[in-house]
C-alpha cells in the first residue's frame, strides 16, 4: 500500500532502553548486570575517561557483586573503522563475554556497540555499515546485553540504535543502524559529567539541541508511504511521543546550557543537561534527524588541521556536536517553510524572552536564536573557522548526499543545490 491523502501512514513505532537516572546511579551497575544475567563483562572506555577514575569505580562495583569485569580503554575519540577493528580484536582476544558496559561519551558507547555486534553476530565491519558506503547487513542473532553509562551530555548514544564512525579510506563519516544496537540499559549519572571541559560541554550541548530540533522538525510519520510491518525502521518521522521529549529537552536547554558551559561545577545545570540529553535521545532515536546531521558527517570526516578546545590535541578533529551545529542555523532557515509555526515554537522554547528577535523576518527568528547561543557557548563562527572555504562546498555536499538514511527524514525534499546553498551560507554565521 502507498501513501495518498486519503490513506496516509497511520502507524509509528517507539523504542527506548531501560533507563536509570540520577546522582549515584553509576554505583548500581553491578546490581543491574546481575538482573541481566551477566557473569563476565567487558567494560569499554577511552584513555581520557579512564584517567577520571570512573571506569575503575564502576568496574569495582561490578566485581563487588561477583561478576568478572575486564576494562579496555580501546575507544577512540570519534571512532574510525580502524579503531573499531582494533577494539574488536582486543575484545576477541580477552573474551568471551556475556555482557558489555560502556563508560564514556558517544565514542565509547558506539565502540561497545560495534564490539558487541561483531562478537555476537560475526562478519566484518563493512558488512553492517549503512549503504551506499557498506552492505547494510542486519544482525541475525541477538546481541549480548549492553549497559551504557554516559560521561558526556549530548550524543544520546545510550538511547539510540546507531553506531557512528569514520571510514578513513573514503574520508566519510557514516554509521551502522539497527534496533539490536540499542543498549539494554542506560545509566545516566550526572556526577560523571562534572569533569567534562567547557569546550566538550558546548559541543555536546549543541548535539543535544540539534537532536531535539531535528526530531521536532522532522518529516511527520503520516507523510510516508504506508509500510508493511516488516518494513518499519527506527527513524519513522516526527510523532506525538518524540515531540513530547524534544519539547521538554529544549525547555531544559534554554535554562541550563549556558550555565553548564560557564560553570562546570553547577550541579543543577549538569543535572538538567543530562536530563535534556536523555529526553532528546528518546525523541530523535525514534523520529530521526535530518539535514544538519547529514552535513556533519563530511564536515567531521574531511577535517584537515582544526584542534578544538577541550579535546585531545594529538590529531585534528571537528567534534560531532560542533560539526552538526555549524550548518544548523542555515539548515533551519531552509526548512522553515515546511512548518513555520513549529520553527517559531522552537525559538520560543529555546529563548523564552525572545525579545531580541521579535522584529526579524519570521524565517530568521530560529536561526538568530541558534547563532546567539552558539556565540555564547564558544562555537566557531561557521565552516571557515574550522578550515573550510568555497572550494570545499562540492565535496561537503557530496558527503552529505551519501547520508540518505538521514536526508529521508528532512521535512522538505533536499537536493544538491539546496545543500550547496546551506553549506555556502554556513561558511560564516555572524559578522
């Protein structure tokens, strides 16, 4: 059956992990693993997070209930196909495991997802990567339980069915997407984000914001062709449940984001940012994201010599949340005509005062709210500030066009010329 005005899609799907949230939640992971039936688990983290002491503290709690825990600092900040293959081989050498724990940001959680997938289902990494980059194979076996314990507030990886990575040879960021990649349990403890540097808080916070905004403005689920039961995918378009989470996330961000960047010791702001990240993840993990995230993949994947504050200095990178944010104002200017009232409602949620932009043309209101926020939290002033110029527009557009899984959720049909205009206008965002 296909879509028609008289017979639109009438079904949306919603999935989420079990959730444990609050100060002290990370100390209960051992108890949670007992309930999941685990006996020997691999805890995946990265070297920087390992130095905070939290992975060892979580591992000690796991061992305290009689479960064997092996700790690997095998996660690479912004994972690549090469780093994931190393993590998989290291885990295979120390296995077998019947459970996994990720303690870290999205990079650690995505690394644990990939390790769990390949050790549970076999095959090679490229077998599972989304087409057209990879073969898009679906896992045929259940994965082992994965408990995700985020130490950053932004990625939403603890809630989603996605594993994001760079394919180095192609200089493209892509991912693996399947419902079995969703963690069994998300343990969100705001204490673990207290050591997050201001630059990481800013970038991760922009990721939260764009998760919420993109799911809020995504193509409605009723606009798709009617699907058969076996054709339903996790990203089903905006729907009443995802809207609820996105709206609440934006409301929390309006009060907490600037405060958390300004003062990392502000427990109230940290708690609200953690809750906003969780809510946004519960929303976009079902509705989907669209143009800013599609643009972010080549922006991050083709970086040359940019070193952001708060991140490791050993190699250049454009952090994921920053890469998403850099074209967001212009992307939402372009999507405005799809639903003007929804875009204006988002601006009011993010900037309740709203007075500074009341005289702006309606299509400029949300972009101006976003630019003000980006400037306040220290985001770069457009793509030129991270090393791109007019000569890079075509290659960035080509990279974004490879992300058809994301672009399919755009509220307007998007083509090369649309993306080129968005990218060009994003070279510099403010005077």
